């Protein structure tokens, strides 16, 4: 006996496709993180409930649903007018409730179409809320499942219109319609459509300047604070989250995988006994940054394109090593800058007022030329009054710390003293991520008891030792390092947080010293988790560059780059670059690809033939004759002008064409009833049908 078909019925497949489409549309909104925990949890619970008890609620307690939706609309409207939420988020939340209502009240094809329309509305709201990479995955799922849902809904409507409620029941509940082959073909069709739309999106002339980003709401800050606490316990854990994305011009020599660069955030001058904090004082707006005194010559300029991730944007400007010359918050083609105003405090730290709480991108031009300690000698120790805060020595400073500082740097030029203390700390002490906890004197404990610590202890010890010698110094926080990604930028991770020292020299300013051992600076994250974080961030940046922020400027640059690649490829293939035989290798590769495709197509055809042969072998001789009889009858009817659909049942054929009633009964009895069908009986039935059709044609007016 032939195996019974497996899989869902047409109605089941249609419902599942509609539910899946609405789920992907909801996911497109949920990935923005703005829906709230209650509304985010409500949708999956409603989907599960509708699958279990949705049919029993169809048409019932409709008044309750009406009151609920009207009340929700009123609440969302009041919240929008009050400024608590924006209209896009309110529309997304209301569209979610409408989708839930339709999921619980769906019975006809019209209900399914309304559900798909609401899902499309929810998807559009998701695009406005967040056009990030996660939305792209949700959109891809929506496209495939939406194609299934539309095709199956159209098929259901055509069957119901053509056969009526009674005649369509058998086909709608058949498991031979929504087959894996049909669903796979529809999925491939949707993917081809997406590929074509992407090509049009890429090459069709842009008419706007500026991306598709929506202003983000303020996010909780996880960046570097205005204080350092040395009394913490535990172990410093690596944090693989990306905090900064950096693009350097000119790129570092050799474009190394790991970047050895300090990214300055802020300075901390006031010692608290167990750490550092920023001195009291306000900030003032600045139009131009002060210039550093130079001996002459034109400064070299390093341009750092820095993008600070939203949750790390605490209003501090990160600058690369060297002296910052200018900071520009304007983006080419962007309708507005990332910040309204640049500020500076008394210590020279730079701040900004962001436009919104999303990612902030700006460009820092800096003079990277730093003099060696020898170039800072001979400047004396006549310091201006405004560096007094960086000369303050706590009265409780351990005498052993003073003695060690005097032994290492006493009587030396300040530049040599700073270099000596830096060198001793980096070589004599050991780096560890274990925090000391609440000890009475963290600096003395670090230098003389544990003789091991993290970067904040190294920098704090150096600052206090230099101050005890009358040399102004301060603690500085920021990041160190950067890992090159496949997208071409350097990713500075939260685990790269670092602390170092700035020392003041008369008529020169502050210069960087880092007493932490070089091998311990920055994070050392090499595990699969850290690599996956960088890969995901790289994919997000590619998505933003070619989708979210793809405007007229980006398109012009992309087309120019494509033209350059094509020109260079043509030059290489023509042999004008000195390489020989490349054209033949390309032709051979293309021929090999065509041959491989032909072999794959031939193997698939053989597999299809083998599958059909296997199906024929599973049928008995009478069943195979019944199938041949049915196909022969369809050919005769088609020749006579009577078109018979593939899904037509024997009973429907007998009612529609009385002359084929005997064939329909013989086919049904032999194909599914186990009856015998002799070859002569089948041939006689076909001859009788042919004769009947000829008579009908002769008597046709």
C-alpha cells in the first residue's frame, strides 16, 4: 500500500504561516528594546494562547476586545500628547494589540488577510524604531513566511470561490497541497525577490543625504566615571562589548591586528585616600582648542574617526595619543551634528552635549608627535599656579613611598625622574586582576606588601611618588588598544579600560607616562565569545554602512570604488600589470564552475527520476494502470476542450463530465479501493470516453 502523505493540511499551513509572519513582524519591533518588558512578553503569550484556545474565542466577548482596544488607543494617545512616548512607538504598541486581537479571531481567508496587513504595519513600525542588523534578520524571516502566507491565502480563496464551501473542504484539508517542495519553492522565490530589491536599492540613484537612523532615547551609561575606587574586591573581568569604533587616517603602519594606542577620557587629580575623583569646577564652551607650544615646523596630523557606542556615551570626548587640534561633530551628508556644543573644564578634559542618547560619532584631529623624555629635560620646576591641584600630596602618605620616590628620582631632572619611576614600576612589580579590597593604605599595600596590582594601582602609585618629589602629575582614565575587524575599523572593547599618568612640564604641557607593564595593558580576550562579539559588531557596521546610512554620498563612493575595482581587474586580465596567464586561469575557473553546475543539475535530475521510479515501484500493477487511465482520460478531455485541474477528485469529474463517470469509478476503485483493473478494461473505458466526446462535439451547435 502507498504511504499516506505527511505534513500539514492547507488550512494548517496557512494558519502557521500567518502566525509566523506576525511573529517576525513583532520581532522586528521587539529588537529595538523600546517595547517594554510587559508588551514584549505579551505577544508570545498571546500567540501560544491563540494556538491552544483561539478557535473557541472566535466571535465571542467581542465587546471586551473592543473596550480593550479603545482604552489602549486612548492611553497611548494621552502618552503621546504628554510627551512620554513618541508617536512611532505608540503606533507599534497599538499595532501589536491589533495583531493579538486578530490572532484570537481568525477563521476565514479574510481574517488571514487582515492579519497579514496588520503584520506589515507592525514591520513598518519596527523599521522606524530600529533599523539595526537584528531588524534585518527579522525582515528576512518576515519576507519568507509572508510569501508562504500570501500564496496559501490566495490558494485558499481560489479554492473556496471555485468550489464553494462544500466542495472545497476535502482539498483544504488535504495534505498534498502545502508540500515541502511548494514551501521551498516559495521561499526561494522570496529570496530571489529580496536579492533583486537589494540590487535596486544599491544602484538606484539616492535622492536623500543622510541615513535612516531615528533619534534614540537616552540609554544607561556604562562608560568611564569621574572617580577611581581602589578599595573594590574581587577580580576584574574582561568585558568583550565594543565601546569605541575607530578609523585612523593615515592608518597605522602595517595595519596591525592589535592597536597600541591610548584613548584619553578624563583626568582625576584629587586623592580621596582610597582613589581619585575629578576636582570641583564647572565647564565652559569652547570654539577652538588651545595649541601646544612647539619648537617649530608643521605638525603632523592624525585623524581619528571615533564612534562611541550608545551605552558608553557619557559626554566625554575620547582623544588619541598626542595633542588634540580640532574636534568635528559634523558628518558628511548628515542632516545634523552628533553634538550641539563642545566644552572644556579647568583640567583640559573635553565634553559635549549630545543630540540624543544613541551612538555618537565625531572626528578628532591630533598632533601625534610626542617628545621623548630627553626632549623634556632642562625645563626646570617653576610651575604655574593652576597646576597646584596636581602637586597636592596627602598628609597620610606612607613614609616608605616618599623614600622610594626619592631613591628612584631624587635629585634628577623631572623628565628623568618620571622615566625612572615609570620604568621601575613596570619591571619590579607584577600585574594582576585581583582587587586588593578595603585595605588601610592601598598604595603602600601595593608597593611593599602584595607587590602586584592592576593598572589603577600602577598609575596611582606613580602620581603620588612624583608629587612627593614636587613634580605635578595626575591620574588619567580611558582605554588602551583596539582590535582590527573585518569591516576595516578598530574595535575598542569595554575590557580595554585603562589608567595611566600625565606629567606636567613648564612651557610644554602634560605628557603621557604609562607605568603598567606593556604586556598587561588592555584586554587579552581571545576566546570564542570575544571573537563572536567582534564578528557581530563588524556585521552590524556593514549593515549600517550599506543599508541604514546608505545615502547619496555613500552611493557615489561605492560606485566609484566599484569602477576602480573593475578597471583594475581589466588591467590585470589584460596582462598590463605584468602578470601572465591570469586570463587563462579565470577562464578555466569559469569553465570549472559551469561544469560543476552541470554535474550538479544532472545528479539532481537522476535523483528525481529515481524518486519517481521508487514511487512507481511502491504501487501495485492495478494502481499503476489506474494512474495511467486517469492521465489518459485527462488528455482526452483536454483535447476536447475540457480542462481538468490537478486536484480534481473522481467524484467531481463524474459530476462535471457524465461521460467520464465509468472511468472515475474504475480509477477510484483500483487506486484506493484495492480493486483489480484489467488492461483491456482500461483500454475499453478510454475508447468509450473518446467516442462519447466525439458524439458530443458532433451535436454541439
